[in-house]
């Protein structure tokens, strides 16, 4: 098919419907009606001469042909997005949008952005919360930070910020069996140990340890700015680590390469 005949809008609708496996949810994303989504899909199927979805009783299922085509289509959309970024005015290269978990932002990222901003006074930052996952297809992000295993998402490239090192933190004299829990603490049950406080994330656990409420097991990376009065004891590593992630084409942007170099020194 010639480039001038490519049904780009219909392909965009197809991508949304394939991600949601629902015409209704795709319609919500695209701000159109479910009927309009259905019409676009049927028209695209007619143009291609290929069935894209199996219409089940309560949901949709991709056909094998559609499943094989999606990776190339999504890679093409990422390249198109990169082209648009290049074509934007020069001011865009001075604005960096990063998504990161709130606790990581407060304990580690903001001080480093401040230092980078001092050396690059024309740069502006936008920081978004990323506690519930990141979707680069829905957010205008340059870069994101995730906490977990090696990123294994099609089209994304990751660079580690740490090796998953963990540590136990607490003020002098605190009972080590008096523990502060959070979703990624990884505490192992021990005789005499008790959870005295449960919090939402490692950053709050670190704050609670500083306040003397107990000891916390947290990623070593976020303890860099902890008060010197806080005892920090290494306790091995976790399968999870902090990662800088972005769609592969975005790593070619000068502003992304520069901030990544600054954050990984």
C-alpha cells in the first residue's frame, strides 16, 4: 500500500482497540462513540482484506494476523511520535518530563534534578507521580523511573540506577524486632519480630524509622540523604531495582541522553 493511502486514523483506532480488547474502552480513550470505533475497524478490515478481531460474546480477541502485525505498528507509531518531537520548536528541548514513584522522587530524584538544573539553568522540569504503572502511549513523558525486575515491555528500553541493594535503617537504641512494613519491604518472619507500623511506600518507612517508630527495610538507593544519626545496615539485594525507562526511540533525544548521564554517574 502506498504511503499516501495508509489509513493512519483507522490504524490508531485499531491500536487502541487491541490494547483494551474493547471497542467501548477504546472509544473512551479516543473520545468517540463505540459505534465510530466499530465503523473504523470494519472499514480497516475491508481495506486490508483481513479480519482483525474475533467478536466474542462479551469481549474481543485478536486474530493471529492482527497479533503478528501489532509490534510493527506500535514501533511505527513510536517512530512517528519521535518525528513530531523533532519537529517541535526548540523550547521543547528545554522541558523534561519525568514520571517516578513519589517516595523515590522525594528521597533521591529531586536533589539531583536541582543539581542538574543549577548546571543547566534553561532547563525546566515536570515531574509526575508513577505509583500505579506507566503508559507512554497515554502520557507525554520523556523518561520514567520504575521499581521492580528488569523491564520486559515491548518497545521500552531500561537502564538500571542501582543493583537492588537493600538495607535496614533505624535510630540508635531502637529494638530491631520492632519493624515498619511497606509493600516492597521483603521482611522475613522472625521470632520476636512484630510489625508496629505499615505504610504505603519505602519513603514513608524511612521517615518512620527516622522518627524512631522502628526499623525499616528499604532500597539502599533512597537512603543517600538520610540523617547521619540513622544507622544504615546492608542486608543483601532484592530482585527489584530502580530503572530509568523510555520507549527505545526516545533514548536518541539529546535531553534524555544528558539527564540519563547525569543521573547514572
